[in-house]
C-alpha cells in the first residue's frame, strides 16, 4: 500500500512518514498543493493524508476539490485544527472521506487509514450534473451552462431529488415524501406548484424545458448526455 502525505510542517511530516512506514506502508511526502497534484497524476496512491493548512494560495480543501474534479477517487483523510468545526464540515463537503483533528493519537490515524484502505476507491461525486445542469449540494449553487440558477431552498431540494434520478418518472407522492418534511394529503397540488416555479427559474437561466409532465403520474427530468 502506498500513501501520499501532504503536509508542510517538516516536523509533523517526518512523524507521519516514520509512523506510517512502521505500519508497513510506503509513504511519499510533499509540502504543498502543486507538488501534490504532480504526485497523484504520476503515481497511483492507495490513500492520501492531507493537511488543511498548506502554504500558497491553495488549501488542503481546495486541493481535495481539484482531485475530485479530476475524477480521482483515492480515499482522502483530512487533518484539521481540532477547534475548527467549519474546517471539518468543509473537509467532508470538499470530497474528503474522513478527517482527524490535530493533535491526534497516531494509533487512531492508522486505524482510520486502514478503514479507508479497506473501502478503496468508490466514485461518489460531490456535484450532481445532468448535461449542462450542475448542482452543488454543499454550496447550494445551481448553474445551467455557466449561468447561475437562483433557487429557494425548497426548489433546490426538489431539483436535487430530480437530479439523483434523471430519466425516471417520479410520482407526486414520492416527491412529496422526499422533498417535504411532513405528509400533505394526496390531493395537494404543492408539487405541481413547485415544479412550475422550478421551470420558470430554469428557463430564466436559459435552460430548455427539462422537466416533463407524465400525465396522471408525475414528472421526469430529461436525462441529458
Ligand atoms: Ca500545515
């Protein structure tokens, strides 16, 4: 098993290299995001340990987002400042698989890495795409061909549900169950109302009509290439 460690602090990098080598892993260490890009593009690693705080304009979180955009699904464990809850949430939202706050017990790091290595690479995009339509659940941003689509939280939740099932006919009751918190009665037209809002928002951003009405059943988001 081969690991990449991205850590600029020389002392911490040395500790990680020695400790992980003792676990029987081959370890490469780089000190910034640029070197880390070159490393993952030239070597297939089994897992990456990445510090959030890196020198230069790119943080560990930026680097991890780049990695997933490149369609590289190597497991990533983020090292964060223990006190910073925001870092931890962002760490997971940027496509990392796990995080550990500094300072940490080395045994815990090794155990978490073993768990990630068992899991291996699985594709789990953090951003939903359907043709030119892109929805980022972490930042709540939606774009059509680069144009911002302004959505209310409910409209966003509705589109999110459609985008996880492109091409499928979704029944009104199914949509109600997944997008609304409490049960409406079956005669409620709230789904129709929100689909109408969503169509208006999408067309304002220049999108064609992507949501088809399936008479008597519900709706379908056209699956784009
Ligand atoms: Ca650092």
